[in-house]
C-alpha cells in the first residue's frame, strides 16, 4: 500500500514523537477501519535508522505505539463480526 504525501508527513510526525527520530523506511501499511467513524487511518510498519522495526500510525485517532498491535487485533475481531453479520443477513434475505 502506497501512502500519500500527506500521510508520510503525518507518519513522520508520529515516528518523531513516539521514537525520537525522523529517519525511517516504510516496510508496509494497512488501513484500519472504524465502523461508524468518518476517519479510517493507516497502521504502518517502519524500520528505524538504528535497526529497530516499529509501528507507526497515520492521521486520525492517536494510538500510542505500545497499543498499536492490540488495537489491530481488536479491529480484526470487529471486521470478522461485521462480515459474519452481513453474511447472516444476506442468508436470511435469500441472497447467497
């Protein structure tokens, strides 16, 4: 997933605040969806110049660095629940 220029700037601010450095390389990113919220965000895995691989967030809700992985796991549970509810309703409606 490619990040927009504004997202890279947001990530740089996050990494600077959370890890005290502006030097990093993006390893990968995923969208973090929030049901009922207007602002979905991105979780980003980055390599810091000192060799550490850490998490960052782009825009939206502030999630402390030590809460990113638990938050991603919570989001996966919410996604699975939403998919199950949608599939169940389609089945009830006779739409397979």
